[in-house]
C-alpha cells in the first residue's frame, strides 16, 4: 500500500498559472451571476455522471491510499457526494428564488426581498482523511450557488488526488473549476489570491492560518475543523446498542474521522459492562480483536508512517502512566495497522486526553453524576460533535442546554452528517460556518437585501429636515410604538 506524499517545492511557474486561472474564473464568475437553475444543475449532473462511470477507479484510489474497503468508500466517500448532488438538484429552484420579507408599518409603501447571488471565485482546501468526500461536497454547494472553484486536495493521498485531478480535467474547463496538487507551498500560494470565499476542512491549528490569510483580502471563510468529540453514556441506555453504535462511529476509517467519538464518559455503575459490549462489537464487525482484526477486509489502515508513529507514541505514553488497555493495543508498522483499542484509567495530562486522537484508540472515563460529565466537556474547547446515549428525557435536556457543540446526535454517532436537512459545522474551536444542503448554498451565496421604494408620497419622507415640532411628535410616536 503506497502512501508517499507529494513534498516537492512549488514550481516557479505555479503562482503565475494560479493567477491566470484566478483571473479567468473571475470573468466567468461575473457571467455566472446571471446563471439559471438549469445551467447550475447541468454542472452538477456532469459531476454526478463522472462518478457513476468511474466508481471502480474511486474504489481503487482510496484503497491504494489507505486500504479503505470498497463498501466503506461507497458509504463515506461516494454516497455523501451523490446525495448532496441529488438534494441540490431537487431544491435548487426554490433556493434561488428571491425571498420576500414583511414590511413594517414605518416603511409602508416599500417592498423588500433577499436576492441570493454567488459570492464569486472560491477556494476549497480538503484534508486527507476523506479526500474525495470532503473536496466534492463543498464543490457541490459552490456550483449550486453559481460560484467557480479552485481546488486543493491533500498531498497525503496521492492516488485520490490524482484521480480528482483527472475528474476535474474531464468534467470542467479551468475557467470554471481548476485543481492544483501539491503540499503546503501550493496552499500558501493559493491563499495569497483575493478569493471571494474560502472553504477549508482540517485541523484548528491550520484553520487559524487560513483565517489570517483570508483576513488579508477580507475573504469570507468556512472552517470545518475538529476537536475532541465526546460520547456520554448514561446508565439507563441500552448498552449493547450504545456500544455497537459507538464502535461503528469510532472505528470507521480506522478512527480517522473528524466526528468520530474521541472519548467516552460513562456512568461508573455501567463502565465495565460497556467495555465488554465494546469488545463484542469489535468482534462482531471485524471477526476478532487485537491482531486478529488485521485479517479483516473491512478495516482500513492509518494513512502514513507519521500518523502511525504518533498514535503508537500516544498509547505508549498513556500505558506507561498507568492506563489500562482493555482490548487492542496491537500495531504493525509494515501495514500501518493499529487495532481497535479501548483504554481505561487514562491520565488526564496524557496526549490521549489533551489532543484529538484521530485514530482507532478510544479512552473511557467514568463519571459519578451528570454534572461531573457536563463540567468535563465544558472544560475543553467546543467539539464538532457531541453524542449522548440515554433513555431519560431530563438527561437529554440537561446536556443539550448546558453544553455547546457543532452538532449533537442522540443515541447514535456520526449519522447526523448525512442528514441533508441539517446544517453541518462546528462552533469556535471546532469550526466557523455551516455546510451541506441549503446551508452550503447559503455559505457560498451573498444574501443581498433589496428594498424598492414607491414614487410619490412615502412614509419615510416625512422625517426629513427641517425637524419641526410636528416631525418631532411623529418621531416620539415611532419610538414609543414601532
């Protein structure tokens, strides 16, 4: 399994090429302000048709980059993009319609509405963990809104990035959509251009760099980041179901998922039982535990040596400090294999509890009462997702009201990402802005307010100088009643 990343320096001609494409796209984006829903839908259908024809090539690229099973590629890479396209096609006519707004009494005689216009030339920077999905889902919103796009895929997934490059070349013209491969030098060069909107998915640390670059040109930005997404398990929940659903969300893509449960807070009276159910869930999904999982065709690998060594060092550090490996803990450097691992009694100061794990290691922490669990979550930066397993309405209400997260899923994990009628995104440390469906369309659109005044006598005309006692009386009435 080849995992070499592109690390070559930026070609000296690349910035000039980027600027040329940017200028071409700026001209196109001005023309696309007048684009119809039918024209935008046809651009989306081109992408849809290419994916249908090249499904096997997508499978192969994702497998070669990090051993992703074909069914998992279908579920987590292809389906989200196809679903996003179908949803946009179905609703785009309605999204594009000007939205009428009510007229207050003080503006009687006027008419107001909101017109949605494309922001313009957009930059989309994608991460490596879902390199196909997380580049193309934003592109769907971008095209639906009538924007052009310059794309930067991850250099850590060379086969998928190469496939995406071919896809763009076969589907669009450079003045519509263009893709630039390479490392951070390419991203830095792109970020110097005055984009109308930037969409970035990645870590909070890099998100700060993106925001600084966007500020230089006052570009708007959507940041989908990450963080330590907790799962809280109440003693009233069905522990078998909870374990199976936590296991699926955690070990999908070998834990390399921004919305994976990063750690579990479980009531002390059911902790041991939950651990046992997690072991059963691992056995059920992968036909064994620990090193046995290596034989499964349904379990992915870690993306590269750097991340493999990071995960091994984090588990070794916790174990040396007294953490107990309940299951897993097996590593194979030749395959970048890390077994599904459950750890208890993890020291709070360890990196497993301080940093986003982004791998198949799941720390379990006990709590005695709900307030303790809520305080623990609130002491950390706001997560991208929060998961709660309970059969008590009062627990659900307390957690929803007393914690903050980009999104919440009750009695399951990760599936909220696929609900097209929900916005997806973080809050503060875990992200800025919302994506998917109508929210993605809105993020790439300028919501332009339009107000039409009638000719002749108007309600607002009575408030012009000179300010007579009569006008002052009108103003006093307005302050009191309107």
